């Protein structure tokens, strides 16, 4: 058991360090590319409006929300929510982020299979997220007398881990759609395209690290369960 804990601490430490590095790089890239304006003067909201229009999407509302890198697309009420540094700002970073979120709106409109799968999992993930910590804690404490409780906790955590991995193709595809449209529409040129690609690349890395961290934690709980069963 001690070896399991030691190995888990090492893995969690590595994931934590990578997460810090990636998030720091994302913040730095976003700040750097926010200082590079587009030659056409378009703001993030302008880019979003044009991209939605070009793809025949007229039922999505573009709104402004507080925060930084809090941008998101809500498929429930069909709103494209752009943060303050994106909504009204003319920059490569704003254009990249706005186009990425539009990518999600296009995925929704075209029933992109990974997004559809992800959406169907949301109710299960909400339930799992609400209860898994308590079930896992109880399962660890009662693992010798009621091992099924630990199994239930592992299943709940597995659902959230699956959700994390299904999120990866959704995010990567949205960025691919964003870059292709930005170039096709000449929103970016040979000078600004690399900056847009780089910004979206580091944003994608945050999802990769989150998925790997979730997988490492899931394996950790499974190892605890298997170790307890071997002792019995």
C-alpha cells in the first residue's frame, strides 16, 4: 500500500507541475497575442458574428461575460459567451478564442458526433461529480467490510474520466475549424496565423493535462481496491 501511495504522489506531483506550466504558458501566450491587432480592426464579437453568419447559424446569441479565458458556448440556450478581453478587443488572441467558441456552435448545429456524445454524458457526469468524493471516501474507509462501495466510487470517477477524454476531440476539432475559417476568411494572414494557432494549441494542452490527471487518479483508486482484495 505504501508503494501505491508513493507512486500516486509522484504521478500527482508530475501532473500538478505540468498543469502549472501549461496554464502559465497559456496565460503568457494570451497576453502576448492580445497585444497583436488584426489588420482589419475586427473585435472578438465581430469575428464571432461573421463566422456564425458564414456558416448559416442565426440562432446563437453573442454575449459578454466577466473574467479572462472564461469564454464558452452554451448549447442549452445557444449563447456564445465571450470574456471581456475577447468580446470588444481587436487582437489575434481575441479572434482565435472567438472562432474556437464558434467552432463549438458549428459542432452543435451539425450534430458533431463527439459533441453529441459529450452532451449525452452531462447528466451522468453531474450526478457522478456530486457523489463520487463521498462514495470514494466511504469506500476507502469501509473497503474491508463493504468493497462494493469502493467499486461504485471507481465507476462514478470513471464516468468523469471518460468525459474528460471525450472532451479532447471536441476541443481539438473546434480549434481546427477555427483556424481553417480564420485563414479562409482572411481574418489572419501569414504573419498572424502562427500566433492564432499557438494560442489555441496551448489552450488544448490544458484539456490534455486535465484528462491525464483524471486518468492517473482513476488508476490510483483502482490500485487501492486491487491491493485490498489481494490482502483478503
